[in-house]
C-alpha cells in the first residue's frame, strides 16, 4: 500500500525530507508547491518529483494527492494544517504545531472529526539522549524521575541570519525576531519524549536583546518581541519539574549539539553536554558518549547542501547513533542522508507507517500539543515578568 504526498514549501529543509519520502516504499508520487514557483520547479527537477502545483489550494483540491508535508515558516503551520485536514488530506507538519492555544485546539478537533493522520515532525523524539532516557525510564533504571532539563541553544550568528534572509527576503528582520519560547519543541519535546508526563504550570524569564541590529527589536518585529534568550521552569503532572533554555544569543557550539538533556531520578541520573554524556548512579559514573554519538552519513561539503549556511549543515548530515534501533526502517534508507542527530529517518517512517496502517504516529496531535503548548504559555509568563501560569491539557490520544 502506498499514498501520494505533496511537499509544501521548497526551502532549505524540505528537500532533505523530499528525498526520504520519495525513497520510502510506502510512498508513491511526490509533488511540491511553494509561494515562489521557481523554487518548487527547481526541487522537482533536481529530485525527479512527480510534479508541482501552482498553489497550496490547488494541491489540496487535487485527487492525486493523499497527504501533505508542511515545511513552511514556523508561524504559518497552524492554519495550513487545518486547511489540509479539512480538505481530507493526512498531514505531516514541521515544528512547531502552532503558535496559539486556539490553533492547537482546532487541529485536535479536526483530527478527531476527520479521523485523518496528523503528525508533528519533532526531531528530539529521536534525539539519542531522549531515546536512551526513554529506554532507561521504561526499565525503571532512574527510580522515580523527579527533575529534567532540556536546552535548545543556537546562536543567531551560527547560520540563523542566513536562514532568515533566505526565507524572509527584504523584510527578514521582521521574522528573525521569532520568540524563542514559541519554538520550544526541541527542548520540551526532548524531555517529555522520554518522561511520560506533561507540564501543568510554568514560570519563565526572558532576556531583552541588546545587539541593536534591528533583530529582536519590538518596533521591527512581526511578533512585537525583544527577547532573544528565555528560561522556563515547568511543573509536571504527578510531581516533579523540568527546566528548558531557549537561547539565540549564546557562546556555544550549536553546530556540534544544539539540543542537550539531563534527567535526575532517585536511583540514577544522566547528563549530556556538547561533546560528552554520562550515566550516574550510587555506584559510580559511566561515560555513555559513544552510545549517543551519531556518525555522519554525508560530508558537510556535499553539493546538495551548498545553499545552506555551513554552521547549519551538521543538522542535515548526522547519521544514526548506536542507541538507535534501525531494524524497523526500510532498507532504502540505509545509505541516504539523515539529520538532526539521526532523527529524520525515524520521523518519515513514523508518518508513512501511521498513514498506511491507520495507527497513531509517535508525535500525534495530542502529543504535539503537549510539546508545543508549554512554550506558548511560557512566552506569556516571560512577557509578564515570570508570573506562574497554568498550562491547559488536551489529554491523551484516543486509543
């Protein structure tokens, strides 16, 4: 069984996923559309896709397309997802799920009403540290988990200026000010992807940017945002807490590991830094760095990455880590590029399997809400000086 797929957005990220979707034995024809038609034509030509559509609306009207994969600007996902579901298409969406509580609620309602597959492609779901912590939690190795930390630390100077200029054109500074806590899923999802709980309240503090270059300037920002760094402390259901950092001005080598995690339990703990990771219990310390280290599948100088800033290329080249179980993946992926610490192969396979088998994907609408909504509320807390706010919850996915 196969289904046809429409790629929405032909930017820096989508081409990597178009290759994987096209190679998956569960996918048939792959199409593409973009607001800039020449980009769609270039991608279709370069990868031998089935064709292009002049608009997203035309793609949704076509009976030739069964599902869509959205790789557009992060603040556009909510409305585009709803359009796709309401048009009868299964939807894969890049992160974040949406940027308002209302959009998230509407997506969940649409998934429930239509019975269609929705999945958010959160890379930290298969971050090696998250995978290892998830396995250890399942075995009870931590004892009672009571605290965790998740960071997404990526300095604007390391490739983000170029990325926003590529996507935003002349008005790129308006959107380069995107609030860090409205892009929370790499930090929040990496914690909750292992720890089977959800956030119930948050207090957050933001740092006002002082670069003075028009980015993170309230008068320029599309979002009225002047915060470049933010820290949030979440309370979780069942007792305990976790802290996340979303930093865009930081002296840290994000091209090595932009997401990193720590977990603390009553019997053991696990800590990860840029180049090392440790498992610790009451008997001692074990270096698990090698277990969590992905091996590159392609050179950062590969011609297919020439349009991507050098500082961002590591996200597109990483292979699998020893902790990853690749047995479930199609053999067609064995020699294809991977990315974001080995997550891309698993995310594509999750979505394709869910659509073809009519099962719930790993990061379904209810899980995606729990990864996304905490950051939305945290941003409100930061704008209010750290006031503690309750986080709504939409419950578990129906079985």
